[in-house]
């Protein structure tokens, strides 16, 4: 194993080269500046981290001893609480205070939706999770036991019709028409900034016109229609030549719903990264997610293809303006906890670096590539 000494740190050379040659270019940060600041802060924080871990161990030891002493006896809640306070496991409550947050993403602050957790060391899984913001409800229903009956290998039109009926009922409940049912519509078009549904040549509108957000295609020949319910989007695709569109009265070929709004990219619970090579694999996938160029070679049913990140979705608003929606989930990076250390970097005292501190620095350095799209300068984050 090759080691490079820099700023009081003994760094695995492969990790050093990865940071210098793959992460730093494009961040407007100089390599020497990063490693100088990194070395200074790590040697400042590592002793504090070590003291906190020792304090945790001391408290846990006292708790273990207490339970051994009172083994088999009925728990006296008041006495136990006083004991926990005496060892600083429970601290005295302070005065009430308020906390305010700013610049919180909508997926956390205002939109309620599912969240996934995915191991960062598996590029295919990470791509699937990032792309899971949008998914076909038709596929989800057809391929699972939500719809009763056998899931045959070949296309089953009867099962497909059951799925279509299920979704029509869902639409009647979530995006109701002012009168009539989604089951009856034969065509949809845009008229005077509204979506119009045709039932036996009769024009019907939505009960709540605000649910119609936008569309793609010509007003008289739509290829998709965008709705919103409970702050989540629904994209109805229209294609009379599609094998599903051919059996649908309104030529609806798919039903795409906004689903997993956020994803935890996990470096901890679902990942076993014990050395520099493992960590590089994790960091490289995270870097690919931040740059937007992560890919994975796939093979399914004998066909090879490359899986990559979905682009944003674009539509025409009811007022004729362009709408752009996030095509991928909001990604949250879960670093390793402060109890773990890693031999990828050795400190002045000969101990391994606290992995959580290493993760925080390198994951943030990778994320600067994503911040560039938001016009945030790297220097502003590393002052």
C-alpha cells in the first residue's frame, strides 16, 4: 500500500490521487489549499471527537454497572432518572428557544412524499433511487400483487384492462371532473388555457381547474398532460400507437406519478467500506451523482444498455410558458458516524482518521460540482 505524507497526514496514495485528479478539477479549489485546510481542521477536530467517544464509553459503562447492580429488582423510575441525570446522560432542560431555517428544499419543507435509502457503493442501485422520483403507476400495478391474479410472462390484456380501470377510479377520486367519470372520456384537448375532456362530443372540465398544470404536444393533439394533487405531479401520456394506448378509450399509454421525492445516499448502514479502495468507490459514485454523469452498464433479457440519471422534465404551462420539473430525487448524503475510523488516512499521533470527518469533507468537495449549477462558489464554502 502506497502512502503519501502531507500536512501531518499519511494519506493512501490512491485516495490522494482520486481527490486531486477527479474531484478537485472544476471546483476552483487548489489542491494544496484543500489538503492544508483539511489537515489543520482534522487535527483540531479529531482529539475532540476522541474525547466525546471516551465520554460516551464512560457513561455507557456506568449504565451497565447500574443495571448489573439492580438486576432482578423492580425498576424505580424516579431513582433511575436521578441516576441518569447524575452521570450527565440526561441534562437539565434549558429555557425555551426558537429555531428558524432558510433555503430548505421544497422536498423537505413543503412536499410530503416517500424517501428511499440506497447504498452508495452500488452505482446501479443509486441511479435507480435517484431516478425513482418519477415512476409508472401502470407498471407498478401490473407487476405487483396490488392487482389480483397471476402475472404472466407474456402481455395479458385482461390484466392491463384491470390496471386501467384501477387508475381511472383513482383519477375520479383525486382529479375529479365537474361531472361524469374518467371512464367515459374519449379525448382531451386544450381550450382557452383549460384542459377539456370530450365525452360523446360533449365538453367537460375539471372540478378544480387549478389541478391542471401543463402539457406537451399540440393543443388539439396532446402527447402528455400534467396535473397536480396534494403538491405531487401526475403526468398522463397519450399515444394511440402504443400497445397500451391502442386498447385505451382515450389513447392513454402510461400514467407517470411523482413518487420518491428524496433519497438518502447511504455511506453507513448499508455499506461496508473498510479501507481506502472501498471509500474511493463510494466517493466516486457520489461524485458521479453530483456531476450528473454517473452511469451503469446493464443487461436485461439479453439486451445491453447504459443506465444514467434522468434529465429534468419540461412542459408548456396553461399560460404558454415553459415549465421545468426536477427529474431526479433530492439526494441526501448520510455519512459514517463519529464512532468509526478508517485507515485510509493516518493522523500525527498514529491513529486512524475519524471516518465521519473524512466523509464530511470529501462528500462536500464532491458536492461542489452540483453547487456550480446553483452559482455558489466553492471559496464561499471553504473560508
